[in-house]
């Protein structure tokens, strides 16, 4: 006869435990949203740049650059990441001594420097805790192509070159920053060679490019 009260008590305890567990799960707060501390970034830049080796400064022009990047690791006051970008080119006449041009008929050589592609490692750091100003350093490689305009006796040229961007910036909102950067894309003298026997010319290198960029970064 004692078994029935014991069974009834056990059933009541199990029911109470189940109800308490169900009620607790219904009243539990939802988990906090996941915040990405290493976001993707959209990068837009405008500036002015000059290519060495042009005739009469024709290599100087306005430039625009569009890129996308990712912060890979955040260390508090500094972060590391990468960036992929594309930047517009320009058209210019190469500076070549007239006696060399005379071998090819004396007509100036015009080149179209195509839009470049680059891949950069990025480092952003805040040197002082008392200011929001930060430093930006970007190092990597750029792929460039220079095509001869309306001429088949001179070669086109494609080259990879080292690139550096460096400067200072400030946040302008919770998701955006503005930086002023020096940009250098390394190269060498054109070193143009004319062959009188074949009537052809040879371009050995794409020249150095230096410029200044005003860069807007927006976290996605």
C-alpha cells in the first residue's frame, strides 16, 4: 500500500521539474548578436599622380582607386589585413631623345597605361592613446600594362612592381575613416632602344609612379 503514495510523489516531482525547466527556457534572454571585430572594408580613393618618363609632364593626372579589404587580426591599437584594388591609368607621350626617334621616322611615341591591379598587406596602428589619429601602411605588388597607341613597330609592356601607401587618418563616423596617403609604385627608366636595321623600338620598363590619395574606408 505504501508503493502508491511513493509513486504519486515521484510523478509530482518529475512533473514539477519538467515545468520548471520549460518555464526557465521560455523566460531565458536571447543570446547576444555576434559582432564581427574584423570586418570587410570598402575603400574609395581620389588623388593626383605622376608617371616618370613622359614628355612635358603629360604623365601627371587625376587618379581614382576602388578597393575592398578585410581586417584579419585586431590587436587593440593596431590591426593587420589585406586589400585588393583597381586604379585608373592614363595616356601620355614618352620622352625619347629626338635622334633616337628619328631612327623610327621622328614621330613621338604615345602610350596608354592601362588600369592597374594591386594586392596589398595593410597595417593600421594608433601610436597614442590620447588621440583618435592613426597611421596607415600598405605594402604589396601592382600589375601594370603599357600599350603603344596606333603603332606596331614598338612593343607593349606588362610588369609587376612593388607598391607602398603610407599616411595618417582619422575616424569620421562609427563605420568610416578618412586617410591622406602617399602612393609609390616602383619601376625603372623606360630605357627605349631603337633598331635602325629593323625599324623597331623596344621599351624595357614601365616607369615609376608617385602620387597622393585621399582615401575613404567604410566598414561593411
